[in-house]
């Protein structure tokens, strides 16, 4: 699949005339374009009715075309769709509508009495979904109070990946059902995983049997085939119909269906009578999910229907699929296993202390990935439990076999899974306890041959009944009036007492052993005595500062960069006490850039520490820099005391909200004991999918507060660096996508590889070097992508960049975006017919649309996949000639550059100065890390300061072109790579952003040499037209401001070297090539803090460097 969704607005893209939805029994069918028109119309109609982005719209309807159109339409309006089981009772509708804060209820044209009754009670307007021919309308019900507003096109305000799209409830064992918000990004990630697992495409057609109010049916049965360009068959009855299933499958040419084991068994039981052996439907596979499928049943299904049956593992919180058995051609599918993690999902088996267990050992199945919800709605306690340590804890037990397949062995959570329907036992308890004769009650899951699990319950009555059978029937009738039919206990036991644990708490998990024999017959109640044990808690306590420091150390943190003050001062010393180096800066911006750079250099999240309020605001610079560049980083900020919020507390600021735009995860622990889990969540989040930034808010009262040591769990799982972590967990592209990409490369006449900084941080050196060497495809790299494949490699065509971009017909981009740095992938820099293959763990919305093929995965993993898929293939004769021509062009351009660099300019210009620096760098071993910033300095350095033979040896202003990063990045590189000299080549303007950090460099004795290209101003001397100069001077004089200098001017030949001298570092001022060469040689050899003030011609360079589009024509007055 070349196209992958980013929001649900993408699911109907593709060939407009292809079928999208078909209704059986001769019902209507809709093409992708027809369906898209209707869904956007519904979105507009909802906007007219007052629905705004973020509003929640509940839908009470069965599996109909109206549901599909309305569901997608709600999400296109940037509202949140909340499908509901249309068979709920009024009180159940009331709970779900109220808990979700629903703004509108959609019902079918015929209405839904129970749902409308609940909505009316809550004051929620209702509207009907009315489809007539090819027209769809949303009509407010009589008496509804939907607000009408002016019409506006939803297409002008399309959904964003971070918008919540779907809201479902999932049951819990200790509470009422929990609300699960799922964003467009969550759903899109899951759809990509599902599509990739089963290699779905435009020829696929799903026969829908699962209800669309369930994440299983909605995602795997409906949205995944649509997003893959395929279609969905809806039963005319609006629900699964066993009697016509096979007839419908054959008539409408279904290629797969996905269901719970109960439905598979029903079809199996009817197979001899219904299955058309002589002319079976063209099924590629059958999918089973949402409940365990017994291995014997799987075997019988495959034998009866002659098609692979693939079991998967999914949960609502994960936007459905987490693991799955692969298609037979991609690996074995193993009965009894739910398969391997798919796509961007990571799965780990953890023990009770959140530590990984050895392969083959049972633990809790935990998952991590962009498909997983950020948390339950308004349930902080549940979130702490479910997302402890950064992983989503499924509540299921299992283990990994030797090939990484997950085998589930039982349930930690006590939900009752009746044929895929998750039922809260507490909800059943509550219904039982409303009966006047019931004193105690406990519901539990009983083994069931048909449904896997069934609802059973034990009750203790107020008095012994005269007729137990009648009493049981009366209780069941009573419960049936309060919950849906499928939740009523099928087995109900009357007991004198209910077994309890040592604390007097009912232990639900023991009920099966106490009341149900293995053969399913009822047993006797356990009347054993109650044992009581206790352990005295430790009287020792630990304060918040120590908890933060120890937790960070346990997670693998060894460096913190920051600026301390109230309330975090003590935290720096606490960190030092546990063996974490704290590097203190003068400004949080520079410290933030250091933390971001540390993330790039190591693949491990860099840590920034700031004070509250303004400190956190300053820290946003580094946080945003890390986020936009895709580098792992965590910012920790102190904040106001929680009991003073809203009163104007010292430096009070809603910091969690302030950082939301620049973080993948942010949170604020609500207790000292919760701090370690919050920190682990943050660090893990920075590395999940595309690396980025996270934030943890540390309230003052928590830092100065304390908790008993026994209540604080510091037994944390260390976070693994991208560069050194387990390569098996790297997300890889689907094999179908890889094959399609290889076909494009084989057909290319002028192929090109472009390597970006994303490939550098993924540690893709080995894979890319092998791929390029084997394929023979010429390559070039962005500045921070250089060295992933050494510049000395024969395929390097960096020096022929313009020719390579303009001539390429197929360009495969590893870890770079088609933004301004790659000229947006557009003419005139690129050919208008070029086909892009994007290798990106999380490609952007625009880039995905521009690409001919997307390989969604880690650069190293995908490079290895491509290498294997290429086999023995080699370049065509035309492609070989192209490569040869590029290499000749590159060699010629290099010769021209050397010719241009031969003269020694005086006064110095950028060419001469950087040629001298280049020659000095070449003598240093091991090769230094070079940081460059400043428009002219950076752009000239990219061309002159070469070759680059190792990855991550070049850093610059990055994707945003951020000035001021230089000294912070230099400190981050020096701290994390102590074996390397770091050279920061700075424009004098860029140096000014963080110049005081030279004191930091001296204080920590870091091996950093700063070279300032001092041309006395921003872009250098006064370049204005005479007319503009005269007009400016006249205006200043008229305003009585005298003769101010030009806006771009600094003090001529400023003595920046004196600043370094003042702090005790080595300092040099140079005005000639020989002086600069001597200063470089001495300072590079000494590997001590040094500053070289290189005076160059004020008129050297151009405005805005090489961003030529910004060099506007000369201004006119």
C-alpha cells in the first residue's frame, strides 16, 4: 500500500469510481467519490447544527450505510464520534451519553425510543440520519434544541491528527465503564498496522459481521479496507446474518471477514449445509480477534473453508490491533498464539515491577505505540495504573515464544469477555444488589464452550428461600430490567457466604474454583476460615527531590542540563548524589538546545531542568527544537504549589498546556509516589514512533513533600537508546510496500538516495551503507544526515546536488522531509515527474500525499528490508550511466570549489577562513563534532567543512533554521561524546544568542573550541541602497535620534576573545589565514575551552545565506 492515512479524511481517497460500500439483498452501493461527497455533506450539516471541533456526537444505529456515512462525517467535522449499542436500555444510554458529555444524538430515521428518552432526560438534542437515494441529511428531531449557526465548509477546516475522532467505553473491574478517547493519529496508526499485516489493497472486500459500535468491526471490518482503497459489504439486516452469510460472501465477492470466535463457531456449525464448496468466495484469509480462539476450532475452520485463519490481539485502548499472526507467505501462523507485534506497535512482557521477563516466562502483556490512547477520560487513577512506566498495561497475562509470538495464558483483569463483548462484573454486581432479597453479590467470568466466557454470579440472600429455583428466576428477571440481556448471569448460585481474602475483600478471581467444577457443573461454596496477615510498613520516608533523581538514574539518565532556582535548586544536588552529572547554564534556551543535541547524539532522551513560569517558557525553545527535528528530549519544570493555583502564586503558569504544541506526551504526577511512573512515561514516549519531546510538571509541594519509602517504586525498566536498543523492536514497513518500492527502483532510469538526519538518529549506518553499495544508486545527504554513509563512498554525489535533484526520476528519501530544505519536492529544483519513495517512521500528511510510495518504518529496519528485497538486482544501463555522469559532475564541481578556495583573501572572507578551518579539522583524530550556525557561516560550512566520514558529526540550525543553538549544541555534544573535540563555528550574530555560555564551557572544562566569523553585523556591513540609507538617516535625524548605526551593524571588530579570556579560557584574535591556522592548530591540539575571534571582511557573504527565496529584490522606498 503506497498511501497511508493520517486522519480519517484519508480513508476514502483513492480511485473515485471504485466501490466503497455495498449493501446486500440488492441494496444501494456507493463509490468512493459518492461516499466522500455524502460524508463531507454530513460534516457541513453538523457544523450548521452548531457542532464544533471537539464536540461529541453519539450514534445509536446498527451496521447500516447511514452509520458509515454519519460516523465518517462526524469526524470530518472535527467532532468526536461515539457509537453506541442500539440495544441498550434507557439507563444505559443515559450513563454513556452523560459520561461522554454528548452534544448531539444521531438515531435512524425510524428512531430509537430508549436512546431518545435518555437524551431528552439529559437535555441533549437528537437528530435523525435520513438517506434518500444519493442524498443524506441530518434532521433535528421534533422538540430538539440543536443550535443552528451559519453554514461553513468543513473542508476548509479538516481534521488534524491530534484531534480526538472516536470515543468508546471499555469496561473495568473496579468501576463503571471507562471512556477511551482515540485521536485521528491513533486510529490512522492502527489502520496502517492492520492494512500492512494483511497487505490490504483496492481489490479487498470485507464482509462486515462485527457491530460498528465495537472497535473490532469499526476498525478491522470497515475502516481498514476502506483506507486501503478496498470496499465493505454491509448486511441488509444491519447485523450478522448466519443464514445468508455464505451466499452474500459469494455474490459480493468478499475477500475476508473478521469476527469473534463465537461467530466462527456458528458458521462452522452451519458449514455442511451452507458453505458452497464448489464455488467458494475468494477469501484470502479469515481473521479472528477480541476473544481467544481455541486451537482445535482454528484447525476445523481452516479445514472446512480452505483458507488461513489468522488470530490477532486487540483492545479498545490500542485503537484495536496490537499483534497478529502474519499471512502465510510472511511467516507461520500459530494456533494458540495471537501473533507478533505489527507495524509501529511494540510489545513487552513485564513483571510486577515493570521489568521485562525472560523469553518464555509469563508476565503482563504491555504495549507501546502511536495507536494507543493517551489515557482514559477523567480517570487519573485508572491512567496511573494502566500506563505505569510508559507502557499500556493490558491486564492480560502471557509470554513470548522464541520467535516473538505472543501467547496469552490468562487474565489479570477480571472483565467478563462474552464472545468479544467486555462486561464489567461490577456493573452486574450493582444490578444484583438492587434486589431487595440480595445481601451480597459477586459476578465473575465462567468458562463457556460457545462464548469463551459467560456471566456467572454468586449471591447471599437475606433469608433462606423456600424455593431456590424461583428465587434465582426472580433475581435474573430483576437484573434483566437493569442491564442488557447479554449481561444477565447465565449461572446464578445461592450461597451462605462468599469467599474472601485476608483483608475481607471479595477475590473475584477465586469464584470459578469455589463454585464451578472443571466440567462446568456447579460446585459447593467454600466455607473455609479467613486468614489474616500483615506487614508493618517502613517508617522511612523519601522526599520528592530524591525520588526524581533516583527514578531518573534507574531509567538510565546520566546527564541533566538546566538552570536552577526556586523550586528546583535542591534537585541538581540530588541528581549529583545518585551519579547524574548536572550541567548548569545561564539561560534555559541554551540548556534546552544542549538537551536536544544530547538526544540526537545518543538516541537517548536528553533531560532539561527549569524553574517554573518564565523558566518553562524559556525552555520551550529547546523543547520545540527537539520536537521539530525529531530528537528525544524531556523537560522537567518546577511549578507552583497545587493548593495555590488560581490565587496568583509565584510564577504561576499552566505549564502543561503551554507545552502541548511541542510535546508528544506531557503530564503532572499527583503524588510523590507517582513521580517515577510519570518520568518513565515521558522518557518512553520520546522514543515511541518518531522521536520527539515530552514534559513532566513537578509541583513545588511534591518536590518538598515526602512519601514512605515503601510506597515509592523505583524498580524501573531502563530506557533503551535508539542507537543501542534491541533492533528487533524497530518498526518495519510492510513487505508489500517494500516490494512496490523495489519495483519503482528497478524501473528507474535516474534513481537517487537522499539521507536525512532521521537516518542519523536511527543509527542506520550499517543498513544504508550496504543498501547503497549493493544497489549502486548514487546518494546525497542533508548536512546532519552526512556521515551515515561516508562522504568518501564512491556513490556520494553531494557535490552535484543540483544536477542530482533536477535529474532524478525516482528519489528514495531516508529520514528527511520534503520541506524547504529539500525545496518542497517541487520544480524547478526537482523534476516535475519525479517519484518519491519516503522512508519515515511517521511521515507527514503532505509528504505522504506527494509520495508514490511510503515505507513507514525505521530507516535502519527499512534499509535492511530493501537490501533483502533487491536480491541480485542491479541498475539498468541507463541508471548506471546516470550514476557515472553524476560522479563526473561531482568530481568536476569539487575541482572548481578547490580552485575557488585556492586564493588567500585578505581581509579574510568566508571561503578562505573556512578552508583554513577545514584543513585544521582534517588533522584531528578522532574526527571532531562540528556545530555551525549563522546564515553565511552555516551555508558555507556545509560545502567547505568536509569530508564527513561518521554519522552525527555535523549539527546546525536544523529544520526551523533556529539561530542560537550553537553553544548549547556544542555543550550537549561534548558532554555525551567526551572522546571528541567539539568545534562550534559561529556567525557573530548567532553567537550573541548564547555567548555567555562560554562561562559554562570553561566551568565544566569541556573540550570545545568556538570560532566566531566576525564580520561586524548581521550579514555583515551596510548593504542598503544609497536611497534607503539616506532616507533612514533623514528619518532618525527628524526624530531627534541622531546618527544611529544601520540595523544590521554590530560594534566593528568586536573583541569577543576578551570574553573567553575573562572566564579563564584560551583566546585568540586572528585577521589573516596564517594567524587563523596557527590558532586552530594550537587550540585543537590542546582540547581545552578556547575562542578564536576571526575578523573577516564585513562585505563578505550575502543576506539570508543560501535561502535564495528570502533574498528579495532590492527594496524601493
